[in-house]
């Protein structure tokens, strides 16, 4: 019984010492959502799609990003117009499957798809995890989601 009491007292003192040591330190947590984490430039959040200087979609439907995607999160459907030019009919990323590796951004030959800044992806409707081309283009137009903005 005496030994048990000694062990408990030692643990209690250790615990209290640790608490006191950290009591006056600056907290590492943030009061979210009022205070936001300062994202580094290398942060990889939900993807955005960029436009060219004339405001048209940059994506040319080459098929490289769905090919390289390790989690098969990208769906791409293309067709040809009257002049035989390829057009993107459907482009979708399933954010629930995506592992945010950034390969899609790295492989894109025309810098169309970029990892954005959006990390607030909790949803009540799982179908909203499938993001369409239109939504990604909209995010690409919005500096809030665009990691590097005008610099690219
Ligand atoms: S970040 Fe990686 S896993 Fe996500 S869509 Fe791009 S290639 Fe696929
Ligand atoms: S986003 Fe880039 S890599 Fe993906 S299909 Fe379009 S052009 Fe190709």
C-alpha cells in the first residue's frame, strides 16, 4: 500500500511539474475559425483550374492528370469539335479519394490544374466531394483559393 502511494505521489508531482512548465508558454493552438493558420506557399489544398490570358480554360484535355493520379480521383471526358479540336466536356476531382499528392499539378503541360488553398472540406453531403470543372474554374478566379494568384 505504501509503495503504491509513493508511486502515485511521484506521478502526481511529475504531472504537476510538466503542467507548470508549459503553463506560461505561448499556446500552439489557434482560436479557429476566428484565427486562421498562415498557409505556406507549398500547402496543397483542394485543386483549382486556371484560365489563360483571354479568360478561356487552360485545360486542353490531354489526359495526363487522370493517368498519373494514384487514387484515380480524376474523371475526364473529352470530345472533338467541328474543327477536330479537342474539348473538355467533363472534368471532375473526387476530393474524398484525393490524397493531395500534387502529381496532377506537376504533370499538367499547360499549368491548368493547381493545388489550391482550400482545406475547409468538411461536408454533410458526401456527393459535394465531387468537384466539377466549373467549380474549380470559379475557385481559380478567386484569390482566396488561389495559392500564388497573379504570379503565374
Ligand atoms: S493531388 Fe494526387 S491524388 Fe489528388 S487528384 Fe491530384 S494526382 Fe490525384
Ligand atoms: S488539367 Fe492539365 S494535365 Fe489534366 S487534362 Fe487538363 S491539360 Fe491535361
